[in-house]
C-alpha cells in the first residue's frame, strides 16, 4: 500500500496497480463498514471499476438500503474510482461471496 496525492491534492491510497483510492472512497468504505450487519468487505480490482463485495450477517432491507444510499452519494459526487457494490447475505449459497478476492474488513 502506498500513499500518493491525486490531481486535486487529496491524499489517496494505491490499490493494486490501476486505481488511486480517494479520500471520498475511504469515506464510503468507512460508512459501509459502520453498518452494524456488515460482516465482511472485500475489494476486487475490476476492469474499469472497483468491485466492493459486502457480506451481511442477516437480511435487513433497511440496513441494506443504507448501504446503497452511501453508494449513491458517492456516485452523485462523481467520485473516483468508479465503484460497483455487490451485497450478499450469509444465508445465500456460499459461492455468492467470492473467496478469491482480498477481504479488507471483517467484523469479529
């Protein structure tokens, strides 16, 4: 992980080799991780965006909607990198949450 500055002199963190992660992304990440039913978050360096995989402890429509509101606010600000969110619950089939991408948050 490397610290670098973006075009707007906003600190960012390098993820993989394709994306500089802005402070806005870190704010989105923190907001998602603060949702109480979020059990695990993984980030995949996709072709033209970051895929944010979010595993929920249980199905809760209100909490899931909160996650999507955070994502909508991030997108409305035209923040970079582009982000796609994939929200799955532990009750879904095990392969619904990929096991081959880096887990960057896990609630114990």
